[in-house]
C-alpha cells in the first residue's frame, strides 16, 4: 500500500476534503491532534476499525478513542450521560480530555474492545476538527504509532512507524501538547482518572470535586491484572535499550551515573545538564527542569532519538510530578518499566 502524504503539495482546503472523503470511505488516515497524531478510521465501520488494529499491531483488547466534532454528538454515541460529563465538556472541550461513558450500540463493540463503555474526545486541533467534520462520521483514533513505541508528535514519526501500512497521513506540523489525552471514566460513582494528561488532576478536581486516581497511573500493572483502562497494562513508549530513571538532584545524579558507567550508554536529561554527560555518553535533552509543559511536548521525540543501535543503556533524569508533570512522569516511568532509583 502506498501511504499518501496530505497537506504538503495541495491546498489545506483540498487536503482536508480528501482526508475526510478517505475516512468516510473506510480508509485509514493519520491525523494531527493537539495531543499526538491519531490513526483515524470511521468509527461506525467495523472493517475500517479493524484496519487500525492491523496497521498498528495493536492487541485486540486495547480500546480506541472516538473523536467527535461537537459536544452535541455525545448523545448519538453514549447512554446515561451524567451531568458531570457536560460540566467537563464546558470546561475542557475542545481539548485534551477523553471521557469514558456508556456505549450506545451504534458504536461497534470492536471499537471498545468488547467493553460496554466508549471513550470520547472532542479535539481542539483545527485540522482534526475540520477533517472530522469533512468526513461526516465519528473517527476512532488511537495514537498513530506501532503498538508499543512512543506516540508520534510529528508526521515523520507516523511515517517512520506506519509508511506503507496506512492509506494517508495529514501533515499538520508538531503536536502542541505532545502527550496523549487525559482519560477519565464517568461510569462509576466517583470519577476515576485512568490516564494523566494535559488536563491535570487539579483542574479536574476543580470541576468535579472528588476524583479517584487509578493505580495504573503511578504503578506498574502486570499483564495478568484486570485494569480499568486496558491500554495502561502494556509495555509502552520504550526504546529498545534498558532505561532507568534517576530521582534526585543533579549532583547526586551525576555521581550515580559516574559510579555506574557502562558501554553504549545514553543520558536523557534536562536542558543545560548535557554538558555534564556529553563527554562519555550520548545525551538527549527534554526541556528545562522546571518546565513540565516543555517536557511533555518533547519527551516522545527524545525517546525516539534514543532508539538507536549504539545505545544499550539509558539513564534518565526524573521529572517533577505536579500539574502536567504527573503525565510526563507516568509516560517516562512506563518507558523505564518503572525502574526508578532514588539518589
Ligand atoms: P491511545 O489512543 O493509543 O492512547 O489509546 C487509547 C487508550 O484509551 C487505551 O489504551 C485505553 O487505555 C483508553 N481507553 C479507550 N477506551 C476506553 C474504555 N472504554 N474504557 C477505559 N479506557 C479506555
Ligand atoms: Mg497509543
């Protein structure tokens, strides 16, 4: 299959119409969103949805997020929508928040990996919204990467993983947030945060009052365990090399790394730290120590840069955990299989 690249040689208007038509006719198109690039297909078309799982090598029990163009579409695809959902929509949509609600049967069960719930999001990225509108259908879209690798924040990342396996990618430049959406489930009595993202626990609590933070957010979940958010149990984001997070001051981190030198080593550090390590290690930075937002937008690209044959061991500086930092910590911890050393 030849993968078309849209929005490079034709007008944006034309590219949007073409992406919309391709999606409507059952093809797979990777689309830019403010979180990461998503691999889109018509969520009402079971055959189209199957192509997503196939192209990504995604386990069948890992459900997809359905993207809509306006809040009023919620009622078409979800049942028993609580007031809390509308409150969240008013505060955070369009934007990087996904809500898990009861699924109506128009959404095929395969979209939700057999669950009776469905995850729904209204993205803020203008290209994404216009493409969804042009398609005239809800768009199921997980991250547009090979299953297990870091999520794509550039069209090049999508092509690196999926060229020849999907019908098209729409080049909309770099993703703004850089981490996948916050996922909150509203089907239980108390809202449950399943995955941290740019809409932070603090922001959610302001609207909802009490929330529960699922244990998959902060802990390693074994593949045997039953989890509320199936995607959280999979090895994810990880470069081929073994990675360890070092939590502590720069001085203590430098000392630890010097005491644990190894062959083919790389250091993933904050802006400005690289000069301490570059003489003996391949170094990659992912933002300033106090800038969680920059870390979010750069982490996945940094993890991809570390994925090279001459890197077999990675030491990474551990991010802070407040605000969007919780999401950065969650993703980098998963990349390191929760191997964290306190120094
Ligand atoms: P991705 O778009 O690749 O980040 O994957 C979407 C993630 O959203 C999945 O891995 C799940 O963890 C979560 N998700 C999607 N649908 C549901 C659902 N119905 N219930 C709980 N979590 C979901
Ligand atoms: Mg994903």
